[in-house]
C-alpha cells in the first residue's frame, strides 16, 4: 500500500468505530425512555383446616381383651381301690357325656363285700355272747341291746351301737371289743363305696386310660372329665391397664369364627407378673353351649370411669403429649395434654381447655404458630372417631 492511501484507510476505520459507538449509545437512550414493567404480586396461600369443639366429660372406658378358653371344672380321675373293671351299660370312652352323680365305672367288689359280711357276723356273735351278762348286771340296757340284735341286718349298712347308760357299762362293752369291731365295719363300708366311681359334676370325658375288663390298681389314673358349658378365658393385661379392671366387671366377648356374643365376668386377677412380658393374667368366666375349650375369643371389658376427659383420634396426638388447637380461627397452637388411656384407634386425654377448637384436619408441615383458616367447628360431645378433612389451599392477598 502506498503512503498516499494510508490516511484514507485510517479515516475509514475511525469512522466505523464512531458509527458503532453512536449506535450503542442511541439504543441505550431509547431503552431508557421505555417504562419499567410492573412486578406481578404472588399471593400467599394459607391452609384451610377443620376443628372440633372440646367438651370434657366423664367417660366410661373399655379395655380390649383376648385369650383362649379353658374348662372351669376339669379333673383327673383316679381309683383308690383295685380290681377288675365291670360293665356299667355306658361306655367309658373319650367324648361320652355323664350327668352329675351318674356311674362312670364300677370295679368288682365281691371280695370286699365278703370281707364285710364276715366282720358283721363276728360283731353279731360278740353281741349275742354278752346278752346274758347284760341281763344280769345291766338290766336297764338289756332291752336296747336286745332290740339292736333283733334288727341286725348283714346286708344293710350297720347302725350305731346302743348308747351306754353309764361309764361302767361303756367300759364293759369296750372290754368285749365291740366298739373296735363296729368302727372296722364302718371303715370297710366306706371303702366299699369307692368301688363305684361317680361323676362329680355333669361333663364329658376328655381322656380315658382303661377299658372294661381291665384290672386296675389303687392310685391308677383312669381318665379325665371336664364340665361342659362353663369356661374361663385367660387374658393377659399389661400393668399399665391393670388399674382399669376389677373382679366382677362385665366383659362382652365374641368369636371371629362363629356367630354369637357372650357376656362374661372377671372372676379373679392374678397377683403374679410375667417377668418377660410384664403382663398379668385375668380370668374371665363365661358360659354357653356353643363354646368349646381352646376357642379363641375377643372382647371388651368394662373399665373404670374417667372424669373430665375427652376421646380423640390417635393421629391427632403429637409426641404422645401434645395436640394442636386453632386459636382465634387463624393460628395453630400446641397444647400439652395428659394421656389417660390408649385404645386401638383412639386415645383418652385430659388437660384440654373446655371449648377449645381441636384441630382435626391433616395439615402437612404443621408447626406451633402456623397461620391457618378455620372453616368451621364440628359440634359434638367429644372428638373420637372424626376423620381428618381434606386439606385445601385458599389464595389470600398480602
């Protein structure tokens, strides 16, 4: 490039730069003349909640119980004598029913009866031998002994000996060994009654160890009998709930397997505590022809009445010691409460102010002092069983 064209080139470059700078400045000047856009206000959203008016009152509580039935009367059968088991006309088999006092089984007592007859004959002979002496030395007693001798029956239970008129006569009779013979006969008669085994109560045999024709020995177990219709349900209750129950309390029972309901009574409460589970056995008496040993029952026992309390859903309890209330229809506030009793789905508490608006809605992220809008109170005597209302959000201008 020649030196003559250099100034022209420089001039062109400077002119281009000036044009760019001028255009940029003009654009900024025009942009500054445009009014700034208005910021759009974002409305705040607060949660709409529902509440229930607290009304404290006396509340009769219930306690859930469950357990299996055991027979109230169930005993093992033993024999006190030995011999051959005889036919009674009714089978001594498992499941057979016997009424109270009915013969369960008989053991051959022929040998024992013959021994008894022999002892009675010996006594009869001894009385006959003292009759001449009585007539001479104790004429005032002769008639009584003569009457006793005439009515003596070897096949009937022995009658008491005539009473001695005086001490001298008593010693005379004792010297002839008549009192000893009499009491030996009474003992044999008592033992003879044990050869027939009778049902101590109406019930059914639950097990048998022998059959007819078998030879049994004294002290041998023969079987087991259980009273039907009368049972006890053994329920385990925690120590914290034990104070709610007392003997004689009513219990409504039901089965999940068969239809029907039964009313039982608390018969007794054990004094022993299970060291592993920290529970106590409560025995509940119940009767019914549909019941069977081993059945599993559930129920509710009448517990004590709590004063000045309210029953609420367990979901409303915070950290097992607080609940939310709505203050002035606009703020959530945590209020401490005292838990008096836990139920399966509810909890009984005290300490809530009368007339307070208890929060019943499910509010996500709730906290003490949170702004809310109460849509209305649920009128009721307590707050049990209320389901949380659906959460709603309502836009409110700042």
